[in-house]
């Protein structure tokens, strides 16, 4: 981390704002229920984004998925026989249609009794109902297959979520579980903070607000051998829209005005010099200073 040491800095040269460093904290919770068969978490441990931190036992889920896959395979295996059955009935229907056409002609000529034509017509209606019955099986199979596929997809998702991957690069601040513990959905496992990027929350009086805006670069001062002896680069990322009473730990150049506005200043912290709760100060850059 690049910083400058102030030579002969006088404490009479007061900073424009005072506050403490904080980091974005994330509580990582379990998205599955079961026994923790892996839990690689310890306070102070640094995690990278996407790194596996814990694994919940998925044995029962895997067995259930295997059973559902077997049911799906058996169900889909029946589709060819249904298609073949439908093909047989359709061929029978084509055959009887030729008989219907012939008997209808003969009946109109009086060559065969009307009763014979009615018998053939009854046979055709029976085959039609059989075709409808077989045709209805295919959508039912597809519907059941989709339902099983959805169940398998749900279990796949549960198995994926049984592997707890760290959501952001940072340092573990607290752990809430132990290896072998049985956890439930939503149980907090650990709390992590992204300390690679820190925020200095300072408080400014209303008269100082015109001197600061979002995106503005400021000097951030931290203690070294002497108070406020290091200067870091910072950038204003947020300014509160409403005033609040001055926190007791804050002193301003105006001797603790009653109402102040919170301001967040982003400071890069690749070397880990800055710590959560550490005090800091800001100084607006004079006009024309780079």
C-alpha cells in the first residue's frame, strides 16, 4: 500500500473529518440441512471468493436422486411400446375403413342388410376409442417425466447448495459451527469481512457539506509512529441525506457540533494495514492539488 509520511505535520493543521474504519460484513449461512462433513473455517482465516468453506452431507439426497432417475428411465422406456400399440390400432382402423366404405356402398344398393353395416360401424367406433385411449398415454408419460425431471433438478440444486462456497474475498471474523455438527437450512456458519477494501465512516457538519461530493478524492490519515502520520488515498462513495447527533467518539474542527452528516470514504487495503474499528481522519485536497 502506497502512503506518504507527513514531515513536520502540526496537529494544529486539523483534519476535516474523523471516524473509524469498517468493512462490508457477510454472514454466510447453510442452504442445506444435514451433518457438516467438512468445515474449513477458523477465525482470522482468509478466504478467496468461490473457495469451498464447508460441505453438508448429501448421502440421502444422492440416494433419492438415484431412485428418481431409475423411475424416469423406466417411464421413458415404456414410450416405444405405447407408440407401437397406437400404430397397430391405426392400421386396424385403416383396414376397417375399407370395409365401411364397401358395406356402405353395398347397403345403399340393397346387396347387404343394414345390420351388417351397423356391426362394422360399431367395430370402427371401438377402435376409435382404443386409439384415443392409447394416444392419451403419451402426454401422461411426458407429464410424469417432466415432474420427475423437476424433482431431480430440485435435488441437484440441493446437492449443489450443500457445498458452501465463500461469497466474497475476505477474512473470517467469527465462526458459528463445528465439524460434524448437524445444521439446518438458514443456520449461520461464519461471518466474513472484505478487508481488501475498507470504508472510513466520518461525520461532517452542515457547513462542510459543500466541500465534499460523491466520487471526490480525499486524503485519509492514519496513525503511525506519530498520530495521523500516514496519508492514504480515499474516495467518497456515500453521503447521508439526513443529519444525526454526533457520535460520542467523534470530534470535529467545530468542537462537536450537535448535528452531523455521515460520509463513507473508500480506501484500498491490499496489504491489510487497515483494521476494522481503527480510527482515521480525512482531509479535503486543496483546489488544484492532484
